[in-house]
């Protein structure tokens, strides 16, 4: 199974330094956008799901959670 990079939602964690990412019921945390993205790809890969290509910019995956 393959997933588009647009399915990965990255957001800033309130009251902490760093970011978190959510995709297909997986949650990862990291200090930078690239670290969070790479950890999410690794977590998804453990369940035999691959990510198609790379996003043009990681900042485009950044979303606000209210």
C-alpha cells in the first residue's frame, strides 16, 4: 500500500519545543520538521506502507490544530 505525503499532518506542539505528525493512526514527535517527517515515514514503513516520493516542502504539510 502506498500513501501520499499530503496525508501526513504535521503540527506544532503547544507548551513544548518541537513538532508532532499524525498519519494512519500513527503519532510521532521530534524537534524539527525534517526529523518528524523521517520518523513518520519510518513508523509507517513498519506496517508495510510506503510513502510515494517526497513532499516539495515540509512547511506545506504543517497544519494548525485548534
